[in-house]
């Protein structure tokens, strides 16, 4: 099977036929233009988790509650999901986006920033923190991280960082918080997945949105980044309007 076929098979198995991969991110390259792509989505089962939507503020993607009166604990569901600075583009599933952003501005690294963070404290799921970085300051480079509870002692955090070579056009590297639905939810296992990035940013927005489980999907966004960086654009779908 070629890489495109492998990516499509993984997309069907882990995204389209999976009722709950949880939150997920993809960093890839367009096959139809000279551009990079970042995809990020959120899912939720409880009313508290579903009470949110994406808001686009120019080059920033953040979450906000749909109904503020229903918010119980904003610490794990309200955050900046995409930030960028000097041709470095960040995407994560929590407020570690800001942690990485501030560390890079002070001369730190992706890894050193995440060394200060832990998996989320939402027992018994202990949701992993997933983070991605696309660096276009020189030769393009990608970093993907997952911080997850240790299987023997969930009070401890296992840390995995991957720095894969840039993908060929039409493909992207992805990671999700969970393997599938369950009680408790099983954390993602293994190396980042290879997923398709065929078509325009608009096409991918539709394709990934339609693939996510209709009952559990909440919001999805695609950021288009020109090959040379700068002038990025974000498009988003929300299940619940303001």
C-alpha cells in the first residue's frame, strides 16, 4: 500500500469509524498549493464539555463557552488552541499553547516548555496534553508531543516528543488524545499517525468535519499557512452557534 492509501486507511479507522478519538491535531502540507496546514478539533460527551465553540481572532484560535452560566470549571476547556510568532505556528489541546509560546519568546524550546507541564488532572481519564509546532524560520521542521499518565502510576506523566521529517504534499502527521471511546477513556498509543491532507483547506475542513462522530463533535478548524510563512488564515466549524 502506498503512503496515500495508508493515510486514507488510518483516517477511516481512527477518525471516520471511531466514535471518540477525542481532541486531535494534524500538521501537514497541501497537495494543491504551496502551503502548510494545521487542523485541530475538539469533541465532548458531557454537557460541560460540549458547552464551547471555536472563535477566530485573526491568526489566533481560541475556545469560549456557548453559555457562560453553564461553565463549571473553565481551566481545561477554555484556552488558546493556535498561536503564532515569527513564523512558528503552535497548535495544542490546552493552555500549554501559551506556555510554549512564552518559552519560545524567551529563548526556550518546545521540549523545555512542556517539561513544566503535566497530563490533565481529570481523573479517571487523565486526558493527555497533545501539542504541535511548525517552525518555518529556516528549513521547515515539525515537533509533536504527548504528555500522558503513566499506566502504572497515573500521578506520574510520561513524555513523548517526535520530530518527524516534513511530510510530502497531501499528507500530515496527527495525534489524538484517545484511542477510542471507553470508561475511562483509553489514551492515545504509539507514534503520530499519517493522515491525508488532499484538497484545499476548505475541502479538508468539510472532510474532517463530516468524518467526526456527529454526536460527539463540537468544533473543527483548519489553518492555512503559505510555504514562506506569514499571512495565515483560519477557518472553523462549530456545532453550537453563540
